[in-house]
C-alpha cells in the first residue's frame, strides 16, 4: 500500500536543509521545479527526484543540485579542474560560460525527471522548445518575426 504524499511549499533555504538531511541518510527527495534554466531537459513545473552522488563523486554531464549564493540550482556539470575540487555548472538553456563552483557545493544528483505527456504535447511547450532551439542557433529573432507576421503579436 502506498503511503500518502504530503505536499509542502518550502523556501529555498528550507529545501537545501531538507535535501541535505535526506541525502545524508541515503534517501531520495521528490520536488517540483521552478524556473527555466534547465529547459528543455527540465521544464518549469517538472517533478524531479534527487539522490546521493555516485561513490566516485560528481561526474561531468550529470544534473546536480548546487547550493549557490542565490539559492539552490539544478545545473549540469560541464567541466572540472584537474584535481576535481572545482566544477563548472550551467543550465542547459543558458548561453553563458557557466559558474565555477566548489565540489562541496554539490550535494545531490538528479536520478529521475517526470513530465506528464500532456505537457509534452501542449502548444506552449512546443513553442518554447522551438524558441530555445532557435536561440541556441542564433536565430531567436526569427520566431518573434514569424509570430508577429502570422498572429499580429507584438513585444
């Protein structure tokens, strides 16, 4: 029999504290994401499950929970220094070089992401995917131009 699920709204600092407690005991924590920095891999409102880091520590390519000065962030590790004390982490939707973070700021990894099929098929999600792809290709203005011409939408 499944246990009832309790839904609680947490402040960022509370999420960090709870995640550290759960991870320290080898557990997993489910929560709903907010933000767009990891789009399209993780969209605003997706449910993610975080768990302990692998025994070998954080690995390049993993999406991890990082404690930053501006709060917890889910970001992908894209590089590390030779001794493994510092990593570069960046959201998939970001065009910046990424942020240099200490290994001890990384305290969990994403083990599962859940997105309902209805969200995959929604026009808003499809448009957001197209916009992100065009932005990465340097063609962001193309979608805005198309929308203005076809629907009269103005920014």
